[in-house]
C-alpha cells in the first residue's frame, strides 16, 4: 500500500471529521495580522521526526532513565504518535491527528468539578502548557508556539505539564487540536465554542455558568483574548447566565480588563510582563505559596511516597485545629495583608459576595475548588504549592 501523500492528508483535514470547510473559510495561519504577536519557531519535518523519535524512546524508558526534552519543546504523548507499515513515524498521519476537529472544546477538570454546586456549573478550556505544536495547514509548516509567554518561575513547577495532563494521550491530542483550530480557523473556533457554551447553558437553565479560560496555557495572542471577550459579551447579550474568568501572566491582558471578565494576574509571571501591569499592587492576583509556609502544619500519609492526608471529603487535614490560624498569620506577615481578611476556602463559600477585592483566600494543595478566582471580591488567592 502506498503511503498517503501530504496533499491527500491536507484534503482529508479540510473535511474536519465530516464537517466540510468551504474554500472561503480556508486560510493559512495569519501570522502577519491576526497572530503577529505570537512567539513561535518554525520546525522542519526532519527536526520534528527526530523529536518525535526521542519522545517515543523516552516513553519506553523508566522515569529515571529518560532524557530531559526541555521546557522549550512541546509536550507530546508517545502513544499519540502514529507509525506506518514499515514501523517508521508517519508524519502525514500525525498531521491529520493534531489538526482534526477536537471532540469537545469544553471540559471539566477536577478543580472545576469541585467548584460546581447547586447554583452554578464550572467548565473550562485548555490548550498545551508552555509550548504547543501547530501545523499551518495552507502554509505546510510546523511551528512550536509559546502558549505561556509570560511564564516565570512557574515554568519549572507547571502543574499542566504533570499528572493527568501528561498521563493520557487524549488530553494531549485534544489540547493540541484546540490550539490548531484556533490558529488555523479562528472564526470557526469562535463559532464552535459559542455553540458548546450555549449547549451547557441550555442544559442547565437554573445555573450560572462559570467558564475558566486556559486551565492550561494562557492568552498568548491578543486575538485569542478578543475572541474570549466577544464570546462572553455576545452570550450575555443573548440572555445566558455566564461569567468568564481566567488566570494570566500577560500584563497587556490585565490592562485591557473587560468588565465581563474576572482576571487573576499570576504574581509569578516574568518581570517583563509584571512591569507592564499599570497598577500591579491593586490588581486581583493569584500567589503560589511555598511549602515551607504550610508543610509542617499538615498531616501526611506514610509509606514510600508520602503525600498530604485527606479526610472523607478529600480535604487536607491540619495536625491541630489552631494550625489554620497559624497559617493565616504566616501568610499575613509574608504578603503584608490584614490577617482578618484571610479566609479558608470553606469560609469563603459561607461568606456572601462583598465589595471588590475585599478578601484573601487560602487554596490548599488538595480538596479546594476555584471559587476564589471566580469572585471579584477576592484580591489574592493563596495557592499552596502542590
């Protein structure tokens, strides 16, 4: 059987899983206009094949024997890499896989599930963290795209490059498909995401929809943020009960502050982005709390790989009840806030919504949801390192 040619692959891609894309919709990625601010690097097919081979080799090794592929490379799951009949990596088939229509743009991660209750439902969108692989369909070029250009110290401990985000090939594939859809067909991306959000709202007519943008990745392009703002505004104008929120390390995005968006600036952004924020001391922030502030206060499991012990509700367990107040005092001292404004996550849930940026909330390593990021009356979300 002859290998599929690249042109045949591209033609199949344009069918997008049975959804024909008409020629009027077909465009190469508009790097000169729509996405001129995207930080990217072109990678030729030979370089890509070499990298894919390293990924495959790594996936077959024990963790301690694996090569470090670097944070400047996109994460790719080894099981998502296809092979041809001769046992060689099939780049054409790989293109088809990463540019196919995503099964769903929306998802619900574990933290979102904890944030949903009887009056609201939380959903999210995710793109690849730090770096993503994009195939410019009409330009016939691969690119490595910087999806977190504002990342600072967080790059070394990024949760979206660990755990379930890298454990399953379908997570990698769906995030990569979403990124490719956004860059190759931004108008179609906007229409499909709007449709999915409408569907969630119609299925939950009595609930507020809390939509988190980028549980992985960031607003790496202003065009992407503009799409997010437009989707939110249009759905609100249509009468849907929806609120958008996000964490970002992009200073320009914080300064653009749309009233329909609750934006959380991550204070571990790089200095370039932090310096762009016009009033960084007064913006709503998320703060990664180092372990030394809380580690000694919590119960741990025993065994070879101890972790934080949890109760029947999945909440961490303090060694002593008074340790909660000790943690609050430590946070107040380190971050120069009034200890009386600091709430635990459960205390926040039992506190009526107040005036803007009134509270500071502790998010423990396990068991807490994302409500503090969703609420405009919270100034700082203290994210205890996990």
